[in-house]
C-alpha cells in the first residue's frame, strides 16, 4: 500500500509541472503594462543638419514606464508622430537621440527623440510599437516650443577695410565674438557669415580682406573672428548673420562704431 501511495504522489507531481509552467508563461504576457507620456516638445535647429524642404525638426522628451513583469525592447524607428490631421512623421537620425535599447520590468526611462514634421502641420500624438509586441502605445503631445539657437554673436568693432572692394562698393571689417553653446564641434568658414546693410542688401564676405576665422569652435568655446564684407558705398552695415544647417543667428551692428572708425 505504501508503494502504491508513493507512486500516485509522483504521478501527480509530474503532471502538475507543465500546468505550472503554462500558467506562469500566460501570466507574464497578460500582465505586461506599458505607458508613455511626453514631458516636453520643442522645435530644434541644428548647425550641421537641415530638415528636408518644407519640414522642421521637432524633438520630444518622453517617459516610458514598464509596470509589467518582462523587459520591453525599443528602437527609435518604431516611434512616430501623428499630426492633428493624422499625417505620420518619421524619426530622424540626424540629431542624436537617447532612446534606450530596453526598459526593464518595474522601471521607467526618460529619453529624447527627434522627428521631421511638415512646417504647416501640428504634432498631436506620439506612437510607439515596442519590439516583439503587437500593442501600439499612444500618448498626446502638448504645444511645441519655438526653437532656440545655442550660438551667440557679439559685434565688437566695425572699421573700413583695406581690401580691394568690388566696383561701387567699400570693404567693411567686422570684428566679433562667437560662442558655441552646442554639444558638438562647429566647423567654420567665411561663407557661413553675411552682412545685411541699411538698404536691405545682403552682402557676402570679401576674399581680398584680412579675414580671421578659426577652423572650428569646440563646445562651450568663444572665438574671436574678423571678416571683411563688400557693401554698396552709400550703405551702412546693419546686421551680422550666421547661417549653417538649420541655424540662423543675427547680431545688430552699432552704427556708431563704424562712424567712429571714419
């Protein structure tokens, strides 16, 4: 009798193991809960990259929360922006994102990701399809803040240049400081700078002037720059312009500096 009872117990244990494994597997799948929210939305400008014609860069800061019992895998290509009229906008790899490869169970991650959005469209929702799942996560996007160019120009001096100006033009030397507030090194060339005159004429740099432009500007650095521009004889220099990628920065030129220089 003892042997029979022992045999029955062994059979019950063996049969219960697959059932336990099956129930555990189903539980891990069905109790996975993922949520997402957008913390901040802003249009961005970049000194190296420009969006396609008619588009703008929109960067989102989002938080992904995993309240489930298994890790979720992410890639930035699985994120999209939907506009108010349901136009889908793709992730852009031009600007560095911080999307994690995975969010472990019972944890959260905050990251940034950037998209190209038509300038005439309004972002409304952020969507994400985690890898190896069929559940689309959707959250709303609030107002998008205007872009901020992290570059400053400060004009120090304006003087008549000694360069050989174009016909009916005069050479004006502009000395200024430029500060790089981006996290990437900027490569500089004279062609990135222009000068707007009092008559609205946009003038490019003079190749015959004594131009002093550093080859690059590392993050956080301030460089001293001098560039000569050929402007119409009857004009006064009004605005210094820097353009690169999708960045456009302007600095006023005090007319009194140029007048004092003679």
